[in-house]
C-alpha cells in the first residue's frame, strides 16, 4: 500500500505563480528534498540520498468547473509518487471557472509524517532551506557500497538482537492474553465479494470546515476541549459508518502520538500509536468520559512506551517474499479501529502556499491504486485528520466500509449527520 499525504489550498482568486514557484523550490531544499536508496547488501539498511523533486509545478492547461474541484483533488492524489524511485512529491495548480484557484501538494508518507510536514510547509513559506548532508543518488561504487553496508549492519546488530528478544516477548504476551481471555471470539460475517471485487478503487474522501468559535464553544459546553471534541467526532462517525466493536458497541480510536523531539529532528516517521476506547452513546452530550479515556491512554503510553518501534530493526533481515506473504495474510482488525489524528493549532503560514493566505486549506492521507479485495478482506478503514488553521478547524475524512455504499454522496451524508449530532454546522468540500 502506497500511502500519501495530500495538502490542498483553495484560493478565491488567481494565485501568484511566481510565489508558488518559490515555495516549490524551497520545499525541494528541505526535508522533501530526499528519497530512499536501496543498499548494495540486501540485509542492510536503506539510506537517504538527495532528490530535489520535480523541476516545476504543474499548471492545468485550462480551467475546470468549480463543481469538479473535488474530482481534481482526487485525481492529483492518484498521480504517482514514490519515495524510492521518485518523484517523492509533486505540486499542481488548477484554475476554476468561478475565479478561484486550487493548489495540491501530494507526497509519499515515507518521506515525512503529518507534524513533520507541517514544519516542512512553514519552512517552505519562510524560504528556509536545509543542508541535510545527504549524498547524491548512486554515488558509491558497488564495492564501496558493500563495505559500508556491511560495517553499518555490524553496528546495527545489537539493536537487531534487542528487537528479536522483544518480538519473542510480544508473541508470548499475545499468546497468554488469548489463553486468559474467557470470551469466545466474536464471529464476523465474511464480506460478499462481488464481480470485479479485485479492481482498483479510490476511497471516498471529503473535508469539513467549522469555525473555531463554534467548535470551541461547543467543546466547552460539553465539558471538554478541542482535542476531546475531535476524538468524540471520530467516535460518533465511526459508530454511524458501522465501525464498532461487536462485543460492546464501543469505538476504538487509533491515535498517533508525535515523538518528534525538535525542529532539527529529520526522521521521516517520528510516531507512536495509542488506542483509545470511546463509548459513542454519550459522546455528543458529555465529553468528560472521552477526556478521561484519552488522558488515561496517554498516561499509560508515557509510563509504558510503545515497544513496537523496536521491531523496525527486523524487516531488512526478513526475505521480501515472506514480508509480502505476512501482509497478504494480515487479519482484519477485530475492533475496526478508526484512525484519528488531531494536529492541534497549526501555523497560519501553512495556508500561504503562494505567500498569501488561502481561505481554505487542509491535509489528508489516502492510498494509491488500492485493491478492493484487500480493503474488503481487512475490514475497510476510516481515517480522520483534523487541525486548527486560519480561524477554522478542518476535519478530513476518508472511509471505506465493506457492505456500505462507499460513494462521495454517502460519505457527505454521514459527515453532515455527525456534525448535526454535535449541534454543529460547517462547510463540506
């Protein structure tokens, strides 16, 4: 699965193409100005090399109707990006027939995570560049590459050993949990695979915009804060689309927690993950239980760090065919978790792709060329990404649920109903 992040700006006028080209240039001089190079030694680590990205922005030859704005955004999300072969990202512009202009940045999630990308865009808007010290692609002879990779692998062996120990402990812990759990497994009906079920699909997506004044007032009236209202919204949406636990009707939120240590942290993925259980029944009238659940989960994560990151030392030692088989056989999540990422207050510079503020800006994650069969077998997914920017909170929703309509119109109706559940109104794009 090739996961991408897409940032979209919607201007109510023509954009400053010169300013946008400067922004494009600065992106290539920052943390997006890199890609991944394979090692010469198969079990060695990959490495970063310099890649400044596309030579220029892509400007559509002719305007399109405003009604096709979302269609164009979806089309841009599927144009190829690849963190290994390049391009790792691209920037496109579309004039609309009502005088507005859309701008879309699409990048491989393997280059950077969400909060890291926020920093990248701020630096691009400010014209800040970085000298990351990465070598050019294919700059080593084969013999030199083998030697360097062998020495690096030798240095990595202690971490690999600890990862193996951790993997064994984790497997034993899971086995004990299954033995100790008295509850019988809850059977889930297998999805009916229709004709053409193995075709490529685009997961429906949209963005909701709510004024911060309305959002914060509602959060306060329900006894919570902005982030707890975002979690409650995700839980209620999960209930409406059918992503609830079969045992008790609760919704499981998969919440990313940033581990990025500073502005100088150049890691691509600096994240841990936590699971929060939310009862959606009362989430629309009282946020105190949601607040308590989030607080307890974060406390537990702080006291018991996520050990799964240590396992990332292992994949290079596993044959590629075996890795593919493991992915192909991965079971569906029995809890049908909703991925809920809240970015918090974002710099107003993020809305300034051409040097001036766009009235609407958002970010979302999606996949490229996704298999319907894989989505059905793994139980579908729901991804909700939200952030506070320029007087609004944007809530980007992408969802595919086996057996559901899975159309943009159906998703829009679910989003509107979820807003209404909280007594909120907003614009849906």
